């Protein structure tokens, strides 16, 4: 049996700060149906539901969030052909973030909101992804948004972090050749 720390490291389970989830939903409108394919402890799912969205939660592992559908989003065909419009609201593992966005768009998502380190924009390995991705907006977290590994107890989470995070917004209706808009997102306006 794998211990929690090793499981969190292997599956890259980092939690999104609640304020960052709430603030992006004040800026971006989603379709009524939303999918959180790596729901973890449910922060994004709950934030979406609080805004009135019908959000389905799924993950490769059950992290304790009630109603989580357990599946590997990247290896399963989980959406029927007749699935109505949907958006994806997620914080996927950093090493697989490109694959999660691609799979979401291939499955028919109208819009994808993806929380990642700002450094995701870097790297020659991801160049082809960025050259072809329908990236429309980036919301850089102007206030640092610490994304702690799930196994680290709350009392041991220091509120400072040198890592910048952002929301990357992808839209099916993107026109190739346009540059993404850049915005800043703060805890409070």
C-alpha cells in the first residue's frame, strides 16, 4: 500500500487555493454543465456549484470528495456523442497538463479553464502544444496562489511561495493567429 505522500507526489495532487477558483469564476462564464476531471478534494467543483453550475467531479484516485467518479480521464472515452455543451474547470498534474487540455478539447469542451504554474508557458517540449493551442486569455495571479500538495497538513502550509500561478483559458471558437489577452487576478479587486 502506497503512503499518502508518495501517492500525492506520483499523481501530482496539488490543491488550488479557494480564492483563485472563486475569482476566476467572477471573470469567466462557463456553460451550465462543467466537468472537473481531476477534482481532488473538490475545491473547483464546489466553487463551480456555488456559482450555479452543474459540475461533475472525477479523478484517478478518491481523495475524499463525495460523489467523485473514479477514472483515468486521459485513457477513457467517458463522454457519449450526444453530450450537451460543457466546459472543463481543472488543475491537472503539471506533467500532463497539455494532454488534459487536448483531451478536453477533443471531447468537445466549449471552454477550458486550467490552473497551472505560469512557467507552463515555457519549454521547447511544449512548443508544438502552444503553437496550436486555442489559448484566448491568461489570468496571472497577482496575489500569490500557493498550491500545496494534498498530504501536507494545513498547519504546516506556509502562506508564501516563490511560484507564480495563472489560469489559462482555452476556447473552441478561438481564431488562429490571435494573441491571448493577459489579465491579473487578485484576491480582492
